[in-house]
């Protein structure tokens, strides 16, 4: 994850956290204030309704007492005189403006009644399950007329409830509305239940008015909803939370847009700085444009100026380095040429000295008319051949002739080299071959040239051995996914120098060596697009020459004939 992504992500998380916390606290604080104000107002309406119900209930009870006195004066002790009883009930209803009056004997008529109850828990209730008197709530009062006959008088009246102009209320139970004011009295029971929310104020809009409503429980069967009209712009707590959430989202979007342009001003110079660094790493020595280093923030401007100073210093150092490399290459070339010339002079001077001495002895014999020694002539011939071999090796090294490559199975090539090595090398030392590669690997080789490499490496091992009878040479064939490897290991005394030095021209540890054998081997292997390198394990007393040749690719296998 890049620094830009991390900064942007951190900015978003921080913004969301801060906005959410502020919005939440603001919504809770404002919502608490609004709900507290609502609760006071709505409870005052509830208390007013309950007070009116209690007052009218008390008045109704007084009226029941008056009716009791009138019945006692008339002297009604039973229900046998129905006409007299009906006239009395009509007088009570008309005189006291009652909605229901009934005198009954509890034991006989209790099944007709539904919920006549004078308990204080029920200020308003229904009279019957069905019929006209079942659709409204009534204030009910009952009183015993004749305890011996178990006669009771029950009177009921619809409550007359009034509130301020903008206030509304509704009393209902599980069967419907008992009493109400304004629009609430026309609501269905399901609509009323939707308004009921525990410990919360709800807001609804009716026409051009907005009402704040809250539900209160009068008892286990009856609910009271109170409300008042308010301004349309007024909010409840739930709407405050919703509003705050929308405001938080808008604030986040605003901060993100601001952060984008702010980040762009920061990251564009950084991008330019990155591009300049990439170009420098590719060798293009470009400075950061002046407007970036001068118009950016102080920190970026400081980095840009330091970078430009670094580019100036690196450019100067690069120029000086190139000059130094040229001088060093020139000196190294002259030193190599000197070592090479000295080596050639040394190698040729030895046989030339021998030739000169033998020729002088022959001349002296001729001058003295003595017989010429056959050994002197043989010595001259051998030393001339030695000079010829030195010249031929030099020509091979400098010519770098392109090898004549042929595609062969690695396994077959290894077996063929094995036969030639065993045949051409003299007896007296132990040599073994081991093949640890697949049978279907192909390589491109010049067999004659590679044979020369094998002969030179084995010859070096033999000549470096103090006792040829104790010399052991192991030749091992291995492979990787892309290369075939031949390892030549011997237990001779090896070399004491760094491994790469033995491949330098004219480097030799032998008295009669030319110092070109391994150089020529390296040239041959490199002509095969391979490599040769030496390793010395002093603890085990082993020297290993690794000859690495590339495998033929699948395209090369399809396009060329194969020698098997």
C-alpha cells in the first residue's frame, strides 16, 4: 500500500470518526432537549384529560347518590312494576342528562353487562360488547339501592373533554377508540397502534399542520395519546438523528473533495520528484523543475532543492568517474600488454636460448671439423616446435574462431567424451565417470573444441599432481532446468591463488607452461554461450572445474536435425 493510499485512508477514517462523534453527540444533546420539552407539554395534556375525567367521574357518583335517595323516597324494593321503573329511569336520564340508567338485580342480569366497573382504575370504559353503547367510552357509576334485594343502580355518561385549541388526544383500548378530539377520533385502531412508541415522541403531518404525539398507559387495558400542533420545521429526536446522519455524509463528501484537491497539491510535486528519481536511476540526469522546488510546501521544496543539489554532485562525480575509468582502462590495458609481452618474451626466450646454444655448439663442431652431435640437432628441432606451439596458441586465443556447433543428446555426448578421454590419456591414475542427468536433454557443441577443453583440464590435473599414482579424477554430469553441467574433480594439489586468476593470459604455475591453456578453454566454452569456472575445497583437498553448457530450447529442437 502506497503512502498516498495510506494517507487518504487515514484521512477518511479520521474524518468519519470525528464527524460521527460530533453528529452523534449533537443529535443526542438536541434530541434530549427537544424530547424533554415535548414530554412536559404532552404530559400536561395527559394530566389535564385525566383531571377532567376524574372530576366528571366524581360528579357522576354524586348524581348516583341523588338517584339513590329518590328511589328510597319512592320506595322501590323490587323490579316487578316495570312501568313505574321505566318512568323513573326516563326522569333520571332527562333530568341529569345521562346516557345510560339501569336498575337491576345482579344475580339475574349480570350476563347482560360487559364491563360495568366503578373501580378507580377505570375512569372510562365500554358498557357492552355489542349494540349502540359499545362504540364509545363512558364514565360509569354504580350504587347499591337495596342490599337485601341486591338491587343496584348503574348510570353512565359520555365524558365531555376539552383541551386547548392546538391540543389533541385519544383514549382507546384493544377494541377501538373510547374518546378523542379532532383527527385522532377518526383514526383506525391500527393507525393508533403505529403511533405508540415506547419512551419516544412521534411526529406526523396533517394538511398544513405538524403534530407531536406521545402515548401514555392509563392502565393495563387503556392507552391515552396526547398531542399538539407545532411548526413544520420542528424536529423530533429520531428525525434529528436522521438529519445528523445526512449532514455527516455531506460533511464527509465535502472533506473528501477538499482532501482530494489538497492531496493533489501535495502529491503532484511528490510524483514529479519520484519521476525524477526514476530517471536518475535509469541514467537520465534531470533536475526537478524550478516551479516545483519553489512553489510547493516548505518540506517538499526543501527535498526538491536537496535532490537538485544531489543531481549536480552526481553529474560532476559521474563525469569525473568516466575520466578516471578511461585513465584506469588505459593504464590497465598497458599493464596487461606489458604482462602479456613479458610472458611471451619469457616463453619464447627459453627455447630461443636453447636453440642458440645448440646452434653454437654445432658451429663450433663444424669449425673444428668435429662430428656434429645428433642430440644438438634434436634439441633445436624440439625447441622450434615449442615456439611454434606457443605461436599457434596465441593465434587460437586472439582469433577466437566461431565453433562449429552441432545439436546432440547430452547423454550420448558424455559417453563419447568418456571413451576419448580414457583412450587418449595415459594410464597410471584413476579416472571415473558418473551420469546424473535425464536421457532426453540436448545441447549444441563443437565436439573437437570441447574435447580440447577436456584434455587441457585433465592435463592440468595430471601435471599439478605430485604423485600420478595417487591421482583420482572424477567426472560428473548433472543438469538444471536450463543448463547441463560437467564437473571435473581431482585430488591434486590444485592452486593457491584466486580462482579467477587462473584464467588470465600467461598465468601459469608450471615451469614449462605457456599460461594460455585455460584461457583457450574459456574462449571455447564462451563460444558455446556457456561458462567455465574453478573451485578449490582446501579442507577436502579437491579441485573442481565446472563446465556449464546451455540446453537446446524447444524451438531449437524443432528446427534442427539431431545427431544421435
